[in-house]
């Protein structure tokens, strides 16, 4: 059975860009794992009329409506009052909510009268206690549909979803199986890739679809399949995957769940290798990506941001003659940088970047967007040159993704 959910995030801070909505992406991933389709994600302001309109619209289409935000103790947190108005009910005091809040907060902060207002909940709802915060989660059954109001604080929302909301939804709704498989494709711009796959894509069986997910330096493909019979669906997806791999050969690889840096970390741990980065034009962003993964201390030794030639020479041991003869932005310099970082940091693997991120800095035969990348794993070294200018931010991001992907390929060959 096809079950559809809609997510409504509440808060002016989301609309003005002061806070980035990460809740919806996480919720969408978790719902999809249960076979629940996310039909829409909507952000609205802290205005009762906007919240009411969004709820009304969502309930007209979806089986499940999930709200996040607007449950704090301050005057701009109006979600509970709006829900009371919508369901024509009133706020009532719930002693269990107060006790849960007292246990959770009393050791950290002194409870105030404003905190006590969070113990009031809409009459007639099912109350789910907040495991890590103060605002309770409220569940409404509406004509065989469900509306759940959750805190906007990510840790509180995730705990409520994982331990309470998702298990209850799974028990209440019979859902289809949804399968996602994602692939990384290199050497193909999106338009050429679409042309190459046109006949195969047009012949996909009912219930199986393809999505193109371009990102700087590569294209991701996602096959999505949905249906009632899990075994049959798995067989169909595997058959289509074989056709896809045959079409794109060595230019495609199955992406493990998670980001590029997560996959890199997985392979470094699996092979018990270490890595370090030497970065010029990327300014340490590649190191930041690697270091963003929990447990990276098992494999990430460090980084040197060598923006100036003097740092390349002093810290990485790049020969002055290489810089004089070939320039900082060259294959030779990138190779010297990756050799240097592996020696200095004592690592099995290394990634080096040197280039012209822009918008200025172009020299004859080296326009803005020119970046040389070198990766090393043991005795194997590879290089690649990027030569497309898409603006400073995109140039840096593309170089980072390319470097991580190049090393990931090397690691996968070592298996």
C-alpha cells in the first residue's frame, strides 16, 4: 500500500536562512526506509494562519503529517495553540509531562514559569514524552490519518522519531517496500549521461524510476523501486543494475550509503590505511570534510594548507626547481605535494590540490578553474586536471569531491 507523508517545518529562522533545515532531510531518509513516501516538505513562518493553512493542505493529500518546531516556552512558539484551534480543543495540564521535564532539566537549569507552560498539551491528543528535552510530542489521529507535532531541536526530534514515532507509524500503516540504490558516475556530464541511458531508462519496468543527482565533479544516479512484493522488487532492481553497469562499464560504481567522505572513511578503516591532505586552492576544505566523520582519528593524521610557495617548500619539501620550471599549478607540483604530505605525516595515502579557484589569479595557459589533483596510496600515484570555471565556491567544491573520489577508487582497487 502506498503511504504518503508530508513534513511541515515551522519557524521564521528557517525562512530567512538563519537556521538550515536539516530535520526534513533526515526525516525523509528514515520514512523512506519504512516504505513511506514523502510527498512534500513545506516551511512556514511562526504565524497561526500559515501553520493552519499548511496543516489543512497536507491533510487533504497525505496519510501522515509531521510538524517540527514552535514548541518552546516563549511567545513566538505557537504550534500547540494553533493545533488547539485547528482541532477545536483546549490546552490542559499534564502532570506526567511536567515530571518528565523536571527530571530532565532540574539538574541542568532551574525550572521557570515559562518551562511550566510546556506541561500543557492539547486535550484529546496522545502524549509522547520527550526523551532528551522538555517539549512533549503530541500525536493526533484524524480520520484514519495521523498528525504528529515534534520539537524542532534536531536531537530531540531524532530521539522521538527513532524510539517512538517511527515504530508507531510502522505498526499503524501497511506500506510498500521502497528500494534505493545510488551510483557514482565519472567522465559524463549530466546531458551526455542522459543520452547514453535514454533507451535503458525508457524501458524500465513499472515501479522503477531513475533520478539524476549532479554534484560538483560527478553525477550520482539513483534507482528507486516501489512495490508490494519485496523479493520480486529486489530481483528486478538487480537485473536493471546489471544492464546499467554494462552500459557505463568502469565509469560507474555502486555508492555505499552515506557521503563521499563517509565512504572514504569506511575503506580506510577496512584496509587499515591512514591519510593526510596537502591543500593549496582548497584551503583545508578537504581536510574538514574528512574530519567531519566521527571516528576519523582512526585514519586521518592531519593536513597542511600550503597556499604560498614558501610553505610548499618548507613544510612539504617541494623542490624550488619544480615551482620555477612548472609553476605552482602543475602536475609536477601536485605530485611533489602528495609525496611530501605522506612523508611528513607518515601516512599510507595522501591527497594534494593546487590550482586557481578564482575569480582572479589566471595566468597564460592556466585560466581560472584550473586545478591539479594528485592522490597516492602506497606506491600508486594518480593525477587529474580540472579546467572548468564555475565560480570560486564551485571550483573548490569540485576539486574536493574529485580528490576524495580519486582516492576512494584507489582504495577500492586494493580490496
